């Protein structure tokens, strides 16, 4: 085990995979100087500028060329810089990468990882702060990964690079610097396997990415009120670990889903619907969501904070759910 | 087939001013391929009219010299990326017309298992990485396939064929710039057939067009008569040589004309019949046939190319009509490795 940051854990994962497989390469704007968040720092020195490749500010070409390079036998890791900019390459991701295997009758697959730093990052405003993970879960063909810890960022990125599917890999900008113990060995975390962050008996709180830490803080606070919350980190949204959520709800009878992204049409809705369809009788209270209002993200800190889902919000909702239960 | 000559015509030809070093056998083969493409397209149009090809199909009638001239100059391990108007390119790259026709009809044995149809025709076994339903999208993909070649250190190249309308979408700029920046082995071929759907392409294109745009990105570009198989073939051959020897990307603009409507069912009433009649006089297959006839090749053999191609494609169509639909479970296959696509449905 080594203590490292979320950013360095991903860097270690990429470096290990590049050493293992000469067909793995990374491409994106400014990678030669370590990437905008330093998550590639030092890699060009080890692997050279062909495999840690700079790119023109051409998101559609970064994505589209990587689709071609993946179909032609390499395994590109695509850096989108900000998740928001990946929207300049939606055709390349949704119509090309996600569809090629199916519409060409299985003649190819498209093994590529699309790294998209997402989320609210102080005063970055509406075009540099979004969390659009639920969009990608709607697209057949894509895998959607949302790591919350340094260890997961290593184990999931390594799995993503080895996956033959296109993987949308959403790292949260606000937790680049968080530290944690990371296994030194070759860890490969499977997709669709959640992690129980904290065990509890009264209510299940499901989250992912940076919001997981807010959920944990809320669980801590609930404990002081005598409420035992179980916190589940989904880690991946497609596939997602229904079994983990079902067995937790079986135990607690209450489900709260929290995410940083907009509530309307968010992945919380999918989880709520699935649990209602399959576990209605186990529920002691309707499923609740704690997620953002449907407004763009502001620049001024107090306005930005207005739409952030806090631990206090979660505690309040969880408390109501406990009080009004049977 | 052995080339058979009319001896007197050959003598006259050899003493005329036409280039003496013309490789007659080469153009005889092109003539054959162009006829097979046309016969495939005409048969596909029939199948469309018969109601057996259900989706839109885009015919390349009138553009066969480009398909044959470009694709027959590619090696099997060279990559080809094509367009919605891609049957001819695919056939000339070496794909099996039978599995192509089955795909058009959406039947079992289709080249994409019946899941792609005309606009997603692909045959990876001959390096044909796909037509595309999104105009211009294959330009970036072709540059990326070339990028993979460079990373892996191969001597093959990537070729992307697209229409004159495609130069107005972003991937044209991004993909050509990409190929230039990374000095990739890509041949870009623009089929300037005058139209983008029902619109005259030039009316929606500012500036001088694809060749000048490519040149402005530092990519050597040439323009040829796309209905003249000799011009296309020679230009493509030279450019491919330069690309293979490490010269980076090249661009060729091929002037041609779309003799049929945008889709097989489009009567194309938005243009003047006299323009179409005029264009038919410039039919690339007739031009090639005249050339070969002048060179003394027996006309009955050239005629044979046409009749053989038609009977080949008709037989393929008749067989395809009898083929069953694809197995139903295919709807759930080839989606992705992770997760079960059946979950949470119905
Ligand atoms: C991005 C996109 N926009 C629009 C269309 C609809 N469309 C299909 S073919 C076509 C015309 C394309 O013209 P061109 O590139 O010149 O090719 P041609 O049909 O002449 O071979 C259009 C507009 C599309 N398929 N993709
Ligand atoms: Mg056109």
C-alpha cells in the first residue's frame, strides 16, 4: 500500500498499463506538459511523445481519431480535459464509438477509455462544472465509471484500459488531491461491483464520485442523531450493482440516492424506479433523491453553493424519512 | 480472362498519340469492376423498388471510376473508410457482393449480420472499416486508423472517401489537420458529384472548395476528372506511393456527377433533365469502354463485362430474396461486454 492522491493513483494505473501493453497510448490537449490537472505529469518522459500525445484543440478529432485507432488495433486513452468539452465530440462518442461494434455486426470493438474530468470545482461556472454521467448511461454500448477514492481510481482505470468496450471514465475535479491508501499491485476492479463504504441498519444512502464523500459525512452526522446509515458507493453506473442496492434496502427498508448532478433525469431516478419495481414491499418509505436543482452552475461562490447538495441536506431528508416511516 | 484484341484497331491505337505505355490489362480490369459496381447498384435499385430493401440506399451510378480507381489501388491490409454512398467502394475493396446484398435486404448472412444495412456496410476481412451514416464522420476515424498504423509501425495506409458536402462539417477541418500534424499515411478522396442531397453543393460552400481547403492545411492536393479512369488511377497510384514512402497525407478531388437521385427513390426533380442527359454523355464506363475499344480490345469482351456483371448481381439478388431473416437473439448481441442489455426492458 502507498498513500497517494486520486490524481496520482490514476497516473500509476495508466503507467502500469502502458508498461504492460505497448498498444496503450494516451492523447489529449497539453498532455506533454502533464495535462491541465497534472494527472499525466512525468509520463511523457517515460513513454515519449508518441504514446503520451499532445493534440490540437479538436475534441471531435481526439475522440474520432481514437475510434479509428481503436478499430485499427490500438487502445487509446482519450483525455477530454473537462467533461463539458466532450460535448464537442458527441457524434464521435455516441454515434461512432458506442455503435460500431453493434452496427458492423460484431466485426470490431472499440476499446477506448474516455477520461472526462467533471463536477463542481470552485467558481468554474456553467461550462466547466457539469456532471453529465446519467446521459451516458442512456447509451447502449458505453460503460460508465465514476470513481470516488484513490484506490478505486487505480483499480477502475486499469480495468477500463483492459476493457474491450468504450468506457466513459468520469473523474471528479474536486477530489484530484484527496489522499488514500492504494494497493501497489496489479489491482483490477470489476465493473458493476459496488463498495459498501459504511455499514448501517436504518437507511441506505447510495452515491458515487465526489458526492460519496458528502454522503459519508451525512452518515457520520446521522450517527450522532442515533440513525445508522449504510453508505454504498456504486463505482460504476453501467453496469450498476443492483444486487448491492437491493440487499441493503432489504435490510434497511429506506433508500436515499444522492448525486451532484441535476435531479431531473439523473441516475438517481433510474435507481429509484428499479428499486420501486423490484422491492416495493420492502420499502418503509418512498425512495428519495437529494440532487441538484435544474439550473446551470453559477460562478459566484454563494450562488454556486446554493445548488450544491450538502451533508445537511442529506441529513434533513434522511431524518424525515426515519420520522415518517412506519 | 485473357485479353483478346482486334488486331487492326490495336495497330491504329499503337500508332496514335494516346500514351503508348497505357497498361491495357489494368483498365480492362477497371472496366470489369466498374461494370460490376453499376450492376450491383442497378440491382439494389430494383430490390429497393421491389420493396425488399427497406432503408434508404444511395447509389453511386456515374461515380464508378472513383471507386475502382481508388480502391483497386489499395492493398488488402490498407484501411478504407467510406460514406453512405459506399457500395462501390466496398465492392472494389474486395468485399463479397453476396453478403453485401444480404445486408441490404437485412437477411441472414448479411455482412453485418443484418444490423447495419446499406449505410453501415463494412468488411474488416478486406480492410473495409465501414461506410457511415453520419456525413463527414469517417474523416476523423480514417485519420485515427492511420494513427494506429503509425504507432504500430506498419507500411499500410488509410484511405477515406467522402462527398463534396462533407467538407462543410467540422471533421473535415479537424481530421485533415490531425493527419497533417501527425504526418499520417492517409489518402483523402473527395467525390465532387455536384450535390449534397437535394442541394447544389457549391451554393452552400464558401471559397474555392475542398482542394484549396486541404492545401491551406498544408496537405498536397490534386484535382482530377473523376469520370476518367486513367486520370483517377494514375493520380491515386502516385499519391499512394508518396504516402507509403512516408510523405504524409494527400488529398485528391475527383470531379464527377451523381447520375441518379440522392437516394434510390429520389426522382431528383430539382435539376434540369438536360444537365442529366449531358452528364450521361460523360459516363465513366462508356468512356473506359471507348478507350479500350480504341486500343483494340474486342468489343464483345467489353460487352461481356456488362452482361456478366448483370447476371452475377441478379443471381445474388435472387438468392438473397430466399434467405431467412436473422436469428432474433442477434438483437441482443454485440452491444458490449459489460452489463446485460436485456435488463430493465419491457
Ligand atoms: C451529419 C449529417 N447531416 C446530414 C445528413 C443527411 N445526409 C445524408 S447524405 C447527405 C448529403 C451528403 O452530400 P455529400 O457529402 O456531397 O455526399 P453525396 O451524397 O453527394 O455522395 C445528407 C445531408 C447526415 N447523414 N449526416
Ligand atoms: Mg455530393
